[in-house]
């Protein structure tokens, strides 16, 4: 069972109710963290929680002690995944205006090609067997191109972030996998002021058709 979309305003009340129900079966939860949260949040999470998705909105910085305390307190937790909207710092460059890590993320992400993109992300997944996989993902802007979201492995390192995820695994012997996605939403792809119909013919009949996401 997965219970989704708990936002801070009503989240704590809902969590206390869930914990009082005392589910016998393991279940998953998705919730949003807020800048005012503290490590005591772990005390009201249901003990049978096995799969946790945490969302951190743009411009929100979470105390780096919160997630480790949540992991430490949930003995049945098997997977934890953090979604962080870090914003966009410039063309093809992820920002660093949200985090739950002690590590400094400013200007740490390589620039990527973002023409015709609506969003870009870097994702790290760490498994119990110490397998680490970094991927980069691009989501097409369907106003300008056709295709599927694109994801591929990349040779990339954020040693401090990797260390923190490995620490999560070390404090919970039941945790099998930890992951984090740093994501930014590009917005309008024509923010350079150019008009698609400016008369500059580059030889392509349809920009939407020529961009191959496959």
C-alpha cells in the first residue's frame, strides 16, 4: 500500500493518525518536508513504513540531520528516495537552492544540452551491495519536440553526497536502497528572446520533428 501527497500543513496530524492505526502490513509513504521540520519528525512516522519518498520543494533547505534520523528510527524501512527541486541556475545548469544534505551543491552539476527540454535532473541510487549509479534525465517539452523522456548513465561524482547516502545505509541494516534526484524545471525554452518564426531558415522544415529523443 502506498499513501501519497502528504504536505506539511496537514502532514503531522495525518502521520500521528497513521501511527495510531498501527498497520500490520508494510506500506509506503510520500511526503513533503518543510524548512521548519526537525529530526523529531521521525518520532511520528509509522513503524511499519517500508518505502519512503520525500519531496523537497525549490527554495527549501532541510536540516541535514533529519533524513538520517528518519532512517535510523524506521527498522522496517527498505527503500528511501529523495526528490529535490534545486531550480535552474542558467542554460543547461541545475541550481542549488534546495537540499537536505550537508554537502555544498553550488556549481557541482555539469551543464547539459537543454534545447527542447522542460526539465533536467541528476539521479544517484546506492544499493546495499555498494553499487552506485549516476544517471542524467531529460524531459522533452512537447510544445517543441516529440519523444520520450531520456535517461542514461553518466560518469559523474559528488563524493560528499555519496558519503551521506552510504551513511544512511550504515545506520540501518534493513535499508536496501537509497536514492536522490536533483531536478530543475527549465520553463520556456525560448527564453533567449528568439521567435520561432523569425525568418531565420536553418534548413529544417519542422524543429519538432527533427529532435530525436530516442
